[in-house]
C-alpha cells in the first residue's frame, strides 16, 4: 500500500448538512485546489470506508490528520466515539487531481447530519486500484 501524501487542505464554507437517514446520499460540491472548477460528488455510507482502515494499514496517521485540521488529535484517537470517521477518494476527470474526503454521519435526537471534516488534495500517485480493493 502507498503512503498518502497530503498536498493541501481545501477550505470549506458550510461543513454540516442535514440528511434523512444514515443511508442517504449527500450531493456534495467543492471548488478545485486550483480555483475555478466546481467538483460534485456523492457522499454515502455505501460508497465510503472507515478511516481507521487507512490508519491501521499505515497509509496515513492521526498526527497528519490533526495537522491538517481534520479534527483535534484527541478526538481522532478516541476509540470510544459513537461515530467513526469515513473517507472516500475522489478523482474528478475535469482537473486530474485526487482528493481524500473525510466525513461522518451521525444522529442527534432523531435527526441525521453529515459533517465533512475535510477535503484534502493528495498525491495522484495513490493507486485508485488500491482504493477499489478495500
């Protein structure tokens, strides 16, 4: 497995979105690292993986995630959290960049939300085939 190298964090405006249930699909958009191109993807439990799988395999570590302001280190390392972090790798055709989207879906008093913790532009040497094998 390749080690994930982060190029930069894409700044987001709004990062929490209401959804109907934990299996809903969220249409999520953000602007390219180069500026002008708006990318759109679908975030969902069905098309994502647990972030711990990347950490356990040594592809990324919590310190790097904390340095890129995904969350505080103590939150990233807390195994007792009710909602685990999830990730998707997104490789849009428009700009040929590769992005690691980190999010979670949680419930509070019968309402569900999807929080996007970060969109990270990563080295494009990450093999999409490795991602698809998970």
